[in-house]
C-alpha cells in the first residue's frame, strides 16, 4: 500500500513539474500566432494577399482560432485561389457549427458563392494502366485512389501531375488551369517498364527468370561448398583442442588411467570436443562432396531447349538434406 501511494505521489510530482513547461510552450505559440496574424493583416490591407496568406495559415496552425480561419479563406479568395478559399470556408462552417458560433452562417454563404466559380481537374486512370504499386501525385501530394477518375477542385495556375510504380519509369505532366469554372482532363498513360526490372503486373516474370539452370546450380554449389569448408575448419579446431586437453590430462592421470579431479575434467572436455570435431568434419566433408556433385553435373549451355516436352524430360532436380542414418548430407536427384 505504501508503494502504491509513493507511485501516485511521483506521478503528481511529475505532472506538477511538466504543467508549467507545457503552459509556457502554449503561451509562446499563441504569442507567435498573434504576431503572425498582425503581420498578415497589414499585408492584406496593403494589397499583398500572396504574402499575407502564408502568415494567416501559420497563425492558424499555431493557434487554431475560427476567426483566423475565416480571414485565411478571404485571403485565398482575394489571391484567386478559389479551391483553397472554398475548402477553408467549408471547414470554418463546420467548426462554427460544432461550437454553436454564429459566424458559421457567414462562412457557409461565402462557400456557396464561390462554388459555381470553381475549376476542376479530372485524372483518368484506365484499367490497363493500373499496375501493382501505382501511385499518383498532384503537386507532390499523393492522390487517394478513390479520387482517380473523379473531379477534384483545384486552384488556377500550373500544377504537376505524376505517376510512378515499382519497376517502371516515372511519368509526369504539367496542367495549366487558366480560367474559373473550367475542367481539365488528364489521362495517365501506361508506364514504361524499366530494363532489368520485373513488371509487377505480369505474373510469373521476375529477376530470376533469365538465369540459366546451370548458373543457378553452380551458385548453389559454391554456397554448399563454402559451408563445407567452414564445417571442416570447425572440426579441425575442435580436434586440436581435444588433443590438447587429453595431453594436459596426462599430468593428472596415472598409467592405470586413474585420474584426480582436474584430470577427470580435462578428459571429459577432450571427449566432448572430439565428438564435435567428428560431427563437424563429417558434415563438412559431406557438404564438399555435395558441392562437387552439383558443380560437375551443372548444365554447360545457357540456352533452354526449344521443345518444352524434351526440356521437362531432361530437367535435373536436386535435394540436399541431412541423412537419416548418419551425420552428414545426402544429395538425391532426377536426371
């Protein structure tokens, strides 16, 4: 019970220490938000909405006040960014409705007045274009697949549409929205597959499809042979260690093989190491033999037979696995 109270008191102490820091941080953010708002107001009043809008936006981000959001929407409208203005007025109307704020009616009316003037972009993505991993972007922002083939409100000006997918060359185009109330259509073409890379839309095609059976088999032989060399090395190490331990035990053992405590421990260690040496060496030798079989039976040519039936008949398969009756590896196959 005492420990529980100590835990509660510790939490209260930490909360008490962190609260002033959080309050100070919030106060700093609000102060900066007010400063940015005042600067935005001055710029907007002097007829510089392009400079004022980013300051309104940052002020709202630091301290999301409804009034700042409405001013930001008006700034966007003055700048000619109707889609951004319409979206901001709609957001302001929703915020006001949740708060029961009367300014919501003003925001709704302004959004409705702008809506007929909106411009749109429609990005068509035909079925044959939709390869696996396809991603579309507008001005660097990802377009959700649900918006593919649907009209989206957009500000006037020049915009960049991009398409990209794994294993394909990226595609992009610039679309110019020059007047209010217009709709521009962009059709995404089929992306070009890059050389040496798999087309994810084509099943059964992969990087390994061009490798010849002989090459693959020789690579497997090198891998198995490398493991065999390691195993033989391990066996040799433990073999020498076992011999050294047995030699050291002679100092503690008599001619009748009666040993004192240290001698018993040394000979027990020598036996264990000898077993490891035997097993490792056996596995290593078996692996080297398997590697030799794989290497020397690999097909020499790299061309596949023209007749699929004869190719299937001449195909070689190998299975490498531990033997069931002794230590080592066994190789089996069909030729």
